[in-house]
C-alpha cells in the first residue's frame, strides 16, 4: 500500500544504477530525497516486473509505516534499507508480486 503524496521521478541512468528523486508531502511540508537503485538489486526484488519508480514509491510507503518522513535519510542506496529493516526485502517482494 502506498501513502498519498509520494512523487518519484527518475533523474539519471548511470548504466548499472538509476538515481531517483522522491518527494514526500506538499508545499512547505515537502521533503526531497535522492535514492540510488542498483539495477541488479531491482531485478532481485521485482524480477523486472515492476517499474523502478513504482518500486521506490512502494518502498517509501514501507518506510513511512516505520518512521516519519523527517527521519528518513535524504540520500541513500535502496539496498541499505535491509540493514535497518530486515523484513524489507520480503515485504517489498510480496508487494511486487501482487
């Protein structure tokens, strides 16, 4: 399930990875993040069945269930999330398969 007011756009393709910009919230309440998604990791999580932007949107839905948007790191690799939330990969793979 994805929270409202999550906006994702791909801003760079660096061959083996994408850099995506994520904005959560509106106007003065808006927080912006830069997320790097390794293409191999995207393939592992989604089998290539889910667009990278959709995966990131689902990921922020997951993160926002666990913490406020103000406490999420502003710049990170998607693969780092499992270091903080061991259930992340299983939850996201489950979402990707639906």
